[in-house]
């Protein structure tokens, strides 16, 4: 029973990671080449919060109660994008520092060592 629940959760995770646009965008910003876009992508949370706000107003005015799911979806995606910004900034700085350390260890030093000869 636990194995079937575990396999179902793995399948659901794979489905959401491959077919949901917000998850695909977040996965794209986690690659080394696209880490620099993590902070600007935080701005995508604004439309999600606006959708949640509009749905909340509609619910207050008598719209169907299922719009609470849309509010939850909007807030969840907004938090995902808001949290992705600082995380990607931290990963970007860490990747730059790692690249600099590799360059410094690989780069040969330009020091010429002159042997001292006491016989001259």
C-alpha cells in the first residue's frame, strides 16, 4: 500500500514538473546559464497576486465558492516565484565564486623564479 502511494506521488510530481508552466519556468531559472534571471522573474508573482485579489473580491460579492481554489493557486505560485529570487541570487553568487576559485587554481602564476647561484 505504501509503495503504491509512493509511486503515485512520484508520478504526480513528474506530471507537475513537466506540464505546469510555472514549474517549467522555475526549473529553467535554476540552470547555471539562467540563474541571472531569478530576481527579475520574481516580478511574475505580481500577476498571480492580482488574480488572487480579484478572485477574493469576486467571492466577497457573491461569486462561486470554488474560486477559493484559484486564490490558493495564485498565492501558492506567487510565493514560489518570490522565494525563487533570493535562492537563485544566492546560487548565482555561489556559482560565480566557484568559477573564480577554479580560474585562480588553474591559472599559472607569472612569477619567474631566478635561481641564486652563490658561485658567481
